[in-house]
C-alpha cells in the first residue's frame, strides 16, 4: 500500500497557487495581443474604445468593430476552447493510462474524425456536414475501440485499450489514405489536406455554439471525479480496496475525454501536441494530483494554442497551419521537459 501513502502525502501538501495565477495573467495578455496584431493592426486605444462601446450598447459599425467581434473574436475564443479541451483530455488520458506518452488521439478519435471529415468532403457536403461527420466519426471510432477492449477481458484492460486504439487507428488511417487517393486532386484533395493540418481561420460564432457547450458538458464529469482520478494511478486492486469501481470510472473518463476531443477536432481539424505536451508542463509545476493538474493544464493549453494561432497568422504573408507550428514548437519544448522533469513521473 505504499502507493496509497504516497498519494495521501501528495494530497496533504499545500498546492502552489502561483502557476495558475501567473498562467491566467499570461492568457489575458495573449488575448489582448491576439486582438491587436494581424494584417489589420489595432491599437490598444482602439480596442478599448470598441469594447467600452459594445458594453454600453452604443457601438457603431466600423472596420475595427468588425475585425474584433466578427473575425478575431471567434478565432481567439475557439483557440481558448480547443486548447483547453485538448489539454484537459490529455491530462485525463495520461492519468488514466498511467502513461506520460498518451495523447487525446490514443483511442482513435482523431483518426475517426479525420475519416468522417474526409468522407464529407469527398461527397461534396457543406461545412456543417463536415463538422458533423468529423464529430460522429471520432465518437464511433472510440466506441469501436472500447468495445474491442471490453470484449478481450483476459488481458490487461489498459494495455488492451491502447493496442485496440493503435490497430483501429491504423485501419482508419488506411481508409483515409484510400479516400485521398480517390479524391479529385484539384478540389477535394487540397480541402482534405487543409483540414488534416488543422486551422482556426474559418471559425464562426455558430462553430463555437457547437463546440463550447459540448466541451463544458464533458468537462463536468472530470471536475466532479477529480479526486477519484488520483486513484486510477494506483493498481486496480488497491483502487478497488479504497471503494472505487475502476471499470465504471474509466468508462466515464473515456467518454468525457472523447467528447471534448471530438468536439474540438470537429471545428478545428487535427491539431496535435497540445494534449501531449501541455499536461507534462503542468505536471512539472503542480505534480500529479488531478485536482490541481486539470485547471492548470486547461489554462496552459489555451495559452499554447492561442500563441501558436497568433504566430500562424502573423509570421508570414500566408497563414501557416497551426498543426505544423505545434509540432515545430512542441518538439524542442517536449525534449526540454523530458530533461527537466523529475525522475519519477
């Protein structure tokens, strides 16, 4: 029962509050910066005037107001929602699988969403249908993976889920490659490639109305079960001895994390590294206690994706896909975290 005593000692320690406060201030600064920079620069005074006028209900139509509320506002909000959701899902999956290399797409949700979106593009459906197919594809993929893992009961359930996710993800990747091979190389194939690289450029308020409520609904179980999540880091027999139904808890975590990931991928495309890198950085500061790790991971994820998206639209004359920048920036950061992390993850 040494794991139990270690867990109790970690829970009794006073949690450091400065990382959460500092990251929240950083997020606020990044939001202001994201509103100001771009092809149409906005000064701090103009931004303040537009916000005050909107609060007073006296805002008159102007180019600045259009840029703030119709173009950059939805995009900034989407970066915050998607980044926070992917980071929360990554923290939940890493804690549940007791594996620091797990990311939100470990169970095939990204592969299923990519296949669903590619099918919608292949059949020349509209933007709403593409998002709906992507969302449904992610949920169906994880449902198949979990069904396979539940059917093979004689093996370790955690290992079985990971292996099933790898196998189903490979199959979905092969089907996606087939669709790309059959797609029109002048219209459909570029659209599929663009979606797979991820983008927040075409986000609209209606997209946020779809993704934000689903992400918040999926976040609620993780918040309510945050203390039980710590027990998943123990062996199953010790967790059951403490009164935790591990199978039901894993199912709840998988459903919540999958719903957050599918809602995010449906509106932004496949954006990697957020769910893998950000929980490591948060864990380095506050430790593995899920009650502290979850909020800090969400704020870190929002900061990271918002910074990447701001760079993506300002670094060059053409917009760089965020999926490319997350990998370019995430690789050296992850290597640095590996070198700086404690020996016992």
